[in-house]
C-alpha cells in the first residue's frame, strides 16, 4: 500500500501549462475600461471630485493650523477688549471733542 496522493496523481496524466485546459475561460481584458465600462464613463467626474477634495483639504488644514492660535488669542483677549470698551464708553464724550479740536488746531497750524 503506497501513498494514495501520488497514486492518484500518476493515474491522471497532467496537461502542459500551454494547453487550453490551463488557460482562463474568460481572459481578463487588457484595459480596465473594457472590464468596467461604468467606471470608464465616471472616470473623469470621479477624478475631478478627487482633485477638488484633495485641493480643498490641502488648503484647509494649513489654514486651520495658522488661524487656530489667532482665534485662541482673540478669545483670551476678549475680557481685556470688553474692559477697554467700557473705559472708552465713559471717556469718549471727553476724549473725542478734545481730539477733534486738536486735529483742527493742527490743520490750522500747517
């Protein structure tokens, strides 16, 4: 009693690799456009969408990186701006007429 695997393999003659038995029944077409016709139609729009998304994200991320510290600084300075605004609200009736007369005086002197 021998090895059954080899006995069965030797009982059936193997065909050479170049024979039609070893060739694919449905050969893969040479170009993807023949194999996927709907993708051939959608190729340009899909490439355009991919380009727009890539371009937008390429511009968006650096902007976020650059603008985030500015937004944080403005957020942290908000109490100081509110305080200065309240001071200007009280001082404006006195300061702006004086500035106006100083500007008029400077214009008259030149």
